[in-house]
């Protein structure tokens, strides 16, 4: 099967749908770079006095210009993004961000997105998933206390470094984020469907089957 090369993807879905789990699989299978705007922002937020920390902890959105500049800077400083492609995770969050990307002369011309993966999941399952989530901050790898536990409790499988529970992974913040997702991010489904780029994946079947479904869908294109 002839794959698109480079391969430029967007992955989106409600919080807790498993984007952070699936992206490393995409990196490994296709050699592409995982660009998580949330991870990039959390690194910035770790700098003392950063205003971004307050926005993230409250579940709000960082402004579009900051996000676009951050993505452009990341792509420009990572030659593999040009050579192999990337998967954008956490961006776009809104129709406005999707349009800003498509209207950006650099991004739209040099890095047009090929396919957009929507991870679909029942809303009730989300709370259980997200409240047990654990992440390795440096790499963005994510685990779950019961559904996808690390080999050693609270320890990253690959580096042996500690895992953390994110400050925004609590029920109150999640409910706020879910409502924001429905209002702001869910309309991307129609936007990318009209562009003929949307791939819908049902993630209720578990991590491994979801991975295979994504690979099959991409290889069938
Ligand atoms: P995530 O790890 O994708 O859930 O992102 C964590 C937080 O980072 C979000 O709740 C937002 O505060 C912020 N963030 C990440 N991506 C974006 C984006 N594309 N636009 C605005 N804010 C973002």
C-alpha cells in the first residue's frame, strides 16, 4: 500500500478519548512527529510566573496567536516534521483555529493536513477514563490506573521516571472541558468532513483495537 509521505495528520476527540495514548503509536508506525499543544504549553507553564499555567489549570484556552506561533516554531525547528510529517494533537481546538491554520501562508502551503482522525467515545466512559489518567511529562506518554497501567506503579515504562496526575484531570475541570469541547471543538467534525479528510474511529473497543483501526484506515487511503 502506497502511504502519503510526508504524512500530516490532526487527531481530535473529547478529553479522555485516548489521543495521548494513540499518538506515540502513530509516531512509531509512520515515523511522524507528535505535536501536542497541551504538552508544549505545560512545558512553558513550568517556567515560574507563567500566565499560561493559570489558564491551563482553569481549563480555559490559550489565545490563538500564541498557539499558532508555537506550532510554527516547533515545525521550523524539527526537520523531521517536514521530511516525515506530524500528528497535531490538541490543535485545532476551534473552527477559528482550523481556519487560521488553513489561511496561514506558511502552514497551509508547506504543511497542508492530509487526514483528520476523530476518536469517538460515549460520554459516560469519559469520566472514569480521565480521572485515572497518569502522564509522563517529558514525553507526553499517558497511562491509566486500571485500563492501561504502567508496569511499575506511577513509573514510566520506558524511562523509569515518575508519572504524574495532571492538575486539570479532576471531575469538575473535566465537566467544564467537556462542555467547552462540545461547543467549540466538535464543530470541526463537519469542517473536515466537508474537506473530505475526516476519519471516524470508535475507541470503545480498547487501546490495541483502536490503534489497528487507525492504521488500517490510514493505509486504506
Ligand atoms: P491538552 O493536553 O490538549 O488537554 O491541553 C491542556 C490545556 O492546554 C487545555 O485545557 C488548554 O488550556 C491548553 N491548550 C492546549 N491546546 C490548545 C489550543 N489549541 N488552543 C488553546 N488552548 C490550548
